[in-house]
């Protein structure tokens, strides 16, 4: 149940659907950013900065009372997916879809910004409304930091939310400490020596060696990492060879590594390399390992998170503030939360079967009542010192 008296449901839905029809991929959110800047321009904010981290937008609102500088963040990008949702608001851009709910995030933060601008006198401190590009793998958050998003004014703390189809609408999920996983990627090339499929003794088979590697890789999680420290190694792409009777020269494996603990995360490339080095010795193959650091784990600050809990209890009721398990996806808000105390919470968006598809599924959709919840939370957090 929402305790705020004025929830602009129609606007929330209208803006969300407008953005849903016109999704844009990561780092090319030009129309979305222009729309956001235009909407913010109507609110009488103290400053609007555009082109931050390429297409990011920042709006600053100085409140009527002293207090901290609080950044409220929404991400703007969509995904390269052909939408299969049969709704009148479905994507008008073939092959591009808001399949993660970021259209809702933008709608929520714009509506909250409007209410907060109207109630400026009540706001303790300064608010920075942060509309971020490129969350889906492009680290747009880091680009915004590099472009000064956490300075002028110096941001003291951050809040962010994500709509979530794994949680019932009306509820929010919170968690202290690490909430979302890190996400790093690797490309491994195993180099053998090509030859005739009938005479493997004259070749060095990279496919057999790579197959051992795939299974040995799993022993990092099962035999080297403490069971309490969740981690995932996945080989997402395994390519080699051309036809049935040729042993190829090389095999290429690409995959992702997820974990929650910073020291476990830091140890992963060495562990992988040790295994592939040993494999090279055992099976006569050579290798190239390219390990790419991507998103750190998203870690919530306890004190800042307590503010989310308190606001959630006041706005939604205690029963609807759920202590949530870790979520294995990754989030680039983790970069800002490495630099400032931050709290990231999830907002239930599941209202039935039609809104229970996983994020990034072509049938993903939200129960739009979740927009009210997100709006009420962001507005209340903005009003709270
Ligand atoms: Zn996503
Ligand atoms: Zn997302």
C-alpha cells in the first residue's frame, strides 16, 4: 500500500510506454537522452548537464534545507532483441527492445524529479538525478564517473533501483553487502597443430585439449573456492574446426566469470591460467588467455541501505520490504558504489504469468503498478535527508 498521496500513475505509464516503443541500444541513447533533458528542462532545476559519459544526463536540484548530496540513478538503454510481447506499446524498432525494464526506470525517475522539484523547499540537501547510458555491458556508469558525475556537487551517497520480474509487484527487495555479482569475461585460444582426422598422432588436437579445459575449469568453483563464496564459471562459446575429418589448428572458448567477493574475483585469472598452463604441458598445446575485467560486484552500504528499509516500511509497509537473496546478474552502478556509499534495491514487477518472464527474454514485460512503487520510493528517498 502506498502512503504517498499523489501517485502520477497515468504519467508513469505514458512515459514508460513512449520509451518502450522507441528503445535505443547502449551508448546511442540519443533520443532518450534528449527526451530526458527536455522533461527535466520543464522542472526549473538548478543545473542540467548533458553528454555526460557520451549520452548521460544529470539534473541538479538544490533543496531548501541543509543536507547531503544524494544521487538518484536510472539507466536508459535497451537490448538487441526482437520483441515478442503483443502489446500496443511494443517496440517500433525491429531488433531493439526494452527487455530489462530500463524504460520503467527512466519513467520513475522523471516522475520523481518532477514531484521533488515541486517540493524543493522540503528537501534536505541536494539531489542529482542521474540518467545513465550503456548499462547493458558498456559500463556507461564508469564513463559518467570519468566525466565528473560524482563531482560539482560532490555526491555523498547514491540510490538506485531495478524493476524485477522475479519478485511480486508491491514489494521491494533489499540486501546488505554484495547484492549483484561481478561480471568479467575471458577469451581463451587453445593452439594445437592441425592434421588429418584419421592420423591424430601427427597432429596436436586442440578440441580434445579444450574439452578437458572446460571440465577442469569447473573445479575452480567446486574445489578451490569456499562454498559460502558463490561463483560461476561459464563457457558460453566453444568454436573449432570446419569438417568431419580435419583436426583444426585452434579452438576458441569465450565465457563469463561471476562472483561476489572482491578477493575471490581478483584471484580468478591466475587460477584459470594455472589450469590452462598445466593443460598445455600435459597435452602439448599452447594458449592465449585474454581476461577482461568488466563489472565489479554491487555492494550495498549498510547505513545507506537502512535508509531504504526505513523509507520502504513507511511507504509500502513492513511486510513489503523483503530481505532478498543475492542476484547473479551484474550492474555497472557498482562503479559508483565503489566510490560512494550506495544502496541498490529491487522493485517487484511480477503481477502474473505475463510479467514473470526473465529479464532479457523477448517476452519480458512488467506489471506497470511497479512504476508507482518505484516512484514512491525514489520520491521518499529524495525527501529524506
Ligand atoms: Zn539487463
Ligand atoms: Zn537492467
